[in-house]
């Protein structure tokens, strides 16, 4: 996606947020953001947290979010789905993905997991910017407090601390600051 902030990538597009529950039984869900499909089983749409699709003009994108999930989960899902839309706008990314799907012998499930992982990673980077996290960590070294501050799960926060080299593992802080 390059280094442009997501807001710049999305400027000019109309984004509509909708309730996932309202349409669960009425449409064929076209996207695959689902944690329960790792064994290749056809997942129940009732486990979905969200999905996205553009209208025909590609000027409006619908982001469906499971509104019965907690508020923080919904925020994470919205950003995650928006990153998928950004991925779809990145021609180089799409071409590379098509090449992997058509030419590689990688299992399709693995390719899907990589896409999901990249969207999750981008979402965590967006919600917990590294420099900001470094400053906040100096104020409070409590992962639970920081998770609450950023509105993410403690696990997501701990992974981010590790990725940024602030802690080398959740239970063994490396005070590199
Ligand atoms: Zn996804």
C-alpha cells in the first residue's frame, strides 16, 4: 500500500458502515474474513466479524460490521475491512496476489491467511502508532492500561510492544527506552 496514510488512499470514496446482522441470512457473503476457516471448512456466516464490498462505480464501499461485538472489536473490524479495500486499490498488490494464486502451488487457504494477516498487522499499526506507543509506554508500563487506552485487546497490544522492540515478550519486558 506504500507509505501514504490510509485517509489519503480513501479520499474521494464514500464509505458506508452497515450492520452485518441485518443481512446475514439474505445474501451470499463475498468475503472471507473469518477466523474459523483454517481447516478449509465452509464457515458459518454467523461467525463473521465483518466484510466489505464496493458498488459498481467503485466510488462507494460498504463496510459490514457485526454490531453485537464489543465497541473495540467493531473499530478493529472497520479498520481491517478498510485495509482490505485499500489492498484492492493497490494495483501492484492485486497483480502480485493474482500471480500467487494462479502460478504458485501454495494452498489457497495459506494465501488467504497471509492476506488476513497483512490486514490485521496494518490495522494494529494504524491503531497503535509506534512512536506514540513508545511515549505512552514511558508513562505507564502496564499493558492492560495501554490496551484500554488504544481500545484494543491486551494480546494485540502485547504483540505490538514486541514488534516495536519495546518488550521482547509479554512476560519479560526489555526496557530499551
Ligand atoms: Zn479480512
